[in-house]
C-alpha cells in the first residue's frame, strides 16, 4: 500500500497507483480522500519506458523488438509506481 498524502497512512492500493495517470484520482481506503499524480513527475517516470518502446519500432530483429517492448512496458509500470509522488486532490 502507498502512503496517502491526506492522512499519511498507507491507504492507496498498489494496483490503483499502477493505472494512475494525471486526471485520474485514487481514493484512500483509510480516510476516503482523493489523491493523484502531477504531469511533470508522471511524464519523467514514463519517459524511459516510452523510449524503449519507440526504439522497438526501429529494430530489425523480432527478438529485440519483443525484448524492448516488454522491458519498456514493465518500466512504464514500475517507474511511475515507485517514483511518482502522490498529491492531494479535492474529490
Ligand atoms: Zn488517506
């Protein structure tokens, strides 16, 4: 669980944070308040994965294409999950 910026308790479900993007709100299971991520930090976290998936369009080998796509996809899940800070939103 991730720490909620409102009540400072671990009330945000990891799965919710995975699919969280700017404009989408995550509800806290402890206090019920909403939080979200901000564009700059979200974009930075998405960048490495996007670069890998873009690079996959230009490689000749199918093995490399799959490898790049899969690593890019994983990075786009893991990096925002771990490094994008949550901000308070008013539901
Ligand atoms: Zn909370």
